[in-house]
């Protein structure tokens, strides 16, 4: 009897599987239909409202940067792309000891050198001990390593990618040490090393030493703090507690206008796995956003990282239904969307516009009865 | 379900394995009969033809079910007169286990020991018994451990469970063997097809045509279809009888611990996977190294070398023993995970027999050296027996390396041939590098999806490891062609290449590594973002006047 049941059971399996599969297909189609019916009119309205405020549609948003590049940088980048290193060298020379700007410009050129480095090789040949070329070299090798790894999670990353990642990171350490030796006051090489620490999994004790090197040179450096916060995140080498602690300490200890109030917001964002925005409206989060607003107002308007803070502010103001204030930030950064929180999504421009448009629509609706 | 019921079900399913053929044939016959009777004659003819085509593999499959019966493991049969001590041990253990001693003992070249019965009627009735005893196993185990292994094997016949359980286990080994056979036959078909296509591709390349992609998906289709049906049924059977089989393994382990001692049994269980890994390595890197040069180790060394490698690499063995597989080899494996078996044995109370039989099991043989030599004749294939024997291991290594370097065929060679439409040589490669075409050439290498999608520096970084490896061996091949490389043989380490004096520096001991570093740096320079073949060209032996 058991034998017969076994055999019948086996024969029945494919039929059941087929029926289940068909059912799934039906349910999926049905839900899609429902969505299409309910969604389309609303979104169109909101994007029209946004247009009336002078905001751009997704296809006109720049997805390469968080804000327009400072004068001369774009031209220098283009020259490097075309093989001429001199404009880039000139930009770095002009910046001099403004570490905040220097690290931003180095990243920009290094990203290009991670693609193709013929121009950089030429620069290095003509000026073998140029600290600017050395720091671009070091940073570019770190970028290269991360490019080889790819941006997928560990389980979707191949052994070949990991090996290349590891090999390249290890090699970059020599270049970082050389760049640091050529310009001992510059924190930029050490900031690059944070990304080595992330990839190679430096122990916390090593990271603390590295951090001491950085804060001795630039105590309130935005990019350094942003990078270190990534290290302390749960998805890399730390935990939610360590990341939040680091962010709060940095924000509390920094002078107004240093933009480090962005850190608690980023730490929150990196560890937020909730489905709704309740966790983003707590009094604690409102206070964080207020602090960041004050920080942004006090900052040098030309601070290279100010637009990144504004993107974050716009996002959280919108989630907290402070749409008026949100729209103000959106208007200040509109046109460039490569910043947190949008950056983590493949459809960053669409995502940015969805949140922005919802605030725009809310502001318009509030204005209507008065008009 | 009780144990007896489970066993009954398994026996019924075992019979079903045969019934499967008959059912398949009956279905086809019924289809034909129906077609002839009711369908128009043109259609009926087609149906009959198709069904005959389908019946062929079924009938083939039926014969194949019979085939394993005549299976013969290559080995050296030893009589009681040849090996009195071994026979005495085997008898004593059979007595202790309460089962019949084997009728024949056959020494084999594998890391395995098995008592096989030629069962009659699907294993329902017992038949003559043979003990297969692997010499590599005897080389690696102590006498006490060998006793444990044999006691375990006998335990399968006494188990202490119902008679049916024994039948189930016998049925399992049989079905495992049938599936294995299907698999190897299908693989052989694919390999034949691949060899045929590769030959055609090689010819095409020689004539300067583009080689076709090798595709073996169509090969052995009927075999594989049949194999799939039987494998499906077989795995179904194996799964249905799994619990019975695993219980039997645990029971056999207990019997072994009782007869041969707890510690010997546990350590034998730990030792066998380590030995299997070590032996596979030994065959690859030592014993069969010269096969392509048609060269074998000196007589007696084919099996003798294993013992020496084991003692030289004792530390590595310690590591191997420590990492017990804690998952079964496959979901259908009748053996529970070794880690679990060891745990159960080691949980038994101590029996104070830890110090028994410490000597190497191989010493049970009357004249081990003579036996090892005789075994070579028994297990080597006809063709292998005609191979030349090296004078010593050093010669084997040097000749084999020279041969493999002379016929070197890396992916880089193939890419170079495609790119330049010329015979792939080192000088050709260096010319390509000097012309700044290395990275275009690299695009012809077999690349992973990620590497193929990468551009610029990332692409170069992806392909560099492969290029480095291939270029290094091409350079070694160049030295080897001028007889400038000597290889240092070692049982402990991988062979090291010794390059000519100009490279080697002065210190004798670090000569190899120093030359290696110089070579590595030169290879690195040739593959840099700005390639420089100068250092490498400076190292190379002067080219013969062309």
C-alpha cells in the first residue's frame, strides 16, 4: 500500500507544481493591473506641480554628481579624460591646504584614473615625486579595487572579483604610504586608507590608530567622517551601536557649519530596515534634522559637501511632513541627484523625484484654499 | 513505519527497478498495438518506428542492469600460502564478527577496503565472498586501524538487524554501482565527442581557419536520457532506503569498536578521508606525473612512493585529519557524515586498547616490496605497462616537466594563435607586447563575465593573474627548451625550478628563490600598464641565429 501511495504521490507532484505556478502568474498580473489603475493619475499630478515650482523631471537630473562641480574642475576632468594631466595638477595646486576641497578634487580625478591612468602615468613620469600625483595614484588604486569587487553583496561576488579586490587593496597600501610621506600634513591619503580598512577588514584597534592620524591633521573633515562612519556600520566592520555612537560624538563635538550633523542622519539611514516612516518622525529624529538645518545655515555656502547634507535634509524633512522646508532644500539641490539617500538605488533620479514631488504636491495643496 | 516495514518497502522498490524496464516496454508495445489497430496505416508506421527507436535504449538499459555482475576490480590475488599472516588476521576477524571469512583476498591500488559478495537473485541469496584490500590503505593505516576497517566491513553482514536490512544494503551498493556505470558511460561518450571535436578544431586552426566552438550537448543523448530515468528511480530507491542503510553503518561501526578497539576504530575513521585526499594528490603530483611523457616511476615505487610522501608530509596529514567532513558526500550516500560517526565512537567508554597494533599494516605482508612490484603489473593498464620506467624520481620529475613545458598549451597560447594567426611563441608574444597590443590580445582569453564587462584598468587587473601565470610558464618553457632548467624533487614541497647561474645569484640555498624573484619582477614589468619587455629579454637565453 505504502509503495502505491509513494508512486501516486510522485506522479501528482508535477501537476500540483504546475497548478501553483499558474495561480502565481494570475495573482501577479491581477495585482499589476490594480496598481496601474490606482497609481497613474496621482503621480502625474504631483510631477506637474513640481514642474510649476521650476523643478526638473527625472530624465533631466544629473546622476553623476551631488551638485555642479566647482569652477575649473569639470574642465580639468575632461582634460584628464583626453590625456592631459596639467589642468588637474593646476586645480590641486590652487587648492593647496584646503583639505576639504583637496580630498574632494582628489576623489574626482582618482575616479577617472581608476578607469584609465595613461594621463596619470605621464604626470608621474614628468614629476616623479609630486605629492598631488601620488595621492591621486593612491586613491585611484583604492577606487580600482572597489570597481573590481563590484557593488553586489558578498554572495553575488565571484572569487575572482574578491581576489582582485584583495590584491589591489594590498598594493594600494604602499602607494598610500608613499603619498602620505610626500605630503605629511595632508589627511587625504589616510582617508583613502579607510576604504582599505573597510575592504581588508582592519581590526578596530588599527582603525582607531588610523583615525588618530586623520583627526590630528583635520579634526572635522567631512569626507573622513563619512568614510569612517561606513567602516563602523553594521554592514561593514562595526555595528549599529558603534556607528550611531561615532556619529553622535562627531556631531556633538564639531563646530557649527562643519556639516558633521549629517552623520547621525546617515547612521540612522544605514541601519533603518523599517517599512514605514514612523522611525523617521521620532522626536529624536526631528531634533537631529533641526540640528542639521542650523548646521547647513551656518556653513560656508561654498562648502563642497553642503549639497550632500541638503539632499539628506530634503529627504528627512519630507518624511517628517515638513514639506515647506523640504521643498526649500529640494530647490537648492535640484538637477543633481548622486547623493545619499538616492544614490543607493538604481533608479536614483526617479526615487528622488517621487519624494520631491510628494512634498511639492503637499505644499501646493496647502496653498490652494488660501488662493 | 517500523524498521521491518521500511525494509520491505525497499525490497519492493528494488524489484520495481526491474519492473521499470518491463513497464516501459509494455507501454510502447501497447501504443504500437493501438496504432496498428485504429490509426491510418501511414501514421501507424511512423508510430511504430518511433517506438522502436525509444525501445532500443530501454533494452540497452536492461542489459546494463546485468552488466555490473561481471565487474572486476583490477588487483593481485594472494593465496594463503603467499600471505599467511594477512589471511590469519582476516579469518580471526571474521570469527570475531561471527560471519563467514572471504573466499579470496585481492589486493588493489585504491584507498579502499571492501568485502564484496557476488549475490544471487538481486542479493536475496548470499554468494561467494571476496575481500578487496587497497595497498595505499595498508600503507597509511596501522595494523589496529586495518583491523577496525575490516571489522566494520564484516559488520555489514552481521549487522544484528533483520535479514531484510542486509538485503537492502546489498541492493543499495548494486544500484549505486549501476548509476555510477551509467554516469561514466555517458561521460565517456561526451569525452569521445569532445576529443573528436577538439581534433577537428585543431586541424582547422592548423589550416588557419577559425575553430568552431566545442559543443558536446548532443553527445550520448540516448544514454543520458536512459541514465536520467534510471538515475531518478535509483535515487528514489536510495532515498527510500537511506535510514536503513545509515543505521547499518552505525551498527557496523559499533561492531568494529567492539572487535578492534574504540580508539583504533575512531582513528581509522579519521584517517581514511585524509588518506584518500593525500592519495589523490600523490597520484596527480607524483606517481602519474610522467604519464604524458610515457614515463612511470621506478619499479615498485608506484605504490612505494606513497608511504614516503606520507611520512614527509606528516604535518599536512595532521591538518587533514582535523577537518572531518561533517556533511554526507551526497544526500543519497549510505554513509552518515564521518564527523558524526567519529563522535559516536569516541563517546563510547574507554576500553584501554589504545596501544594495540601500532605497526604499519603493510608489514603484515610477507615481502611488502615484492608484493608492491607485483601489484603494479596487476593494476596497470596494458598501455601503461609499455611505458618506460624512470631510473629515479629526479629523472621522472625532470623528464615530465620538460615534456609538459615543451607541449605547453595555455589559454594565452590559444589567444595568441587566434590573434596573430601564427604559431604561438614567446618571441611572438613579446613582439605583441612591444607593439602595445597586449590588452587587445587579452580580450581573446577565456574570461569570466565580470572580466569581460570590465574596461581599462579594471580589465587589466582582472586578466593579469592569468597572463602572469602563462607568461611565466612560457619563459620557463624557453629555458627548458635550452635545457637550462633543473627541477628539485622533494617529498615535502612542490618541485622548485632552478634557473641558470646568471639568474641564480651566488647562494646555493636561496638561489631558487632569488632567481624566481628576478623572473617575477621581469614578468611584472612586461605586463605593467606601461609594458617593458627589456628585463625579460635580458634574462632569456640568446635566440639561435634565425
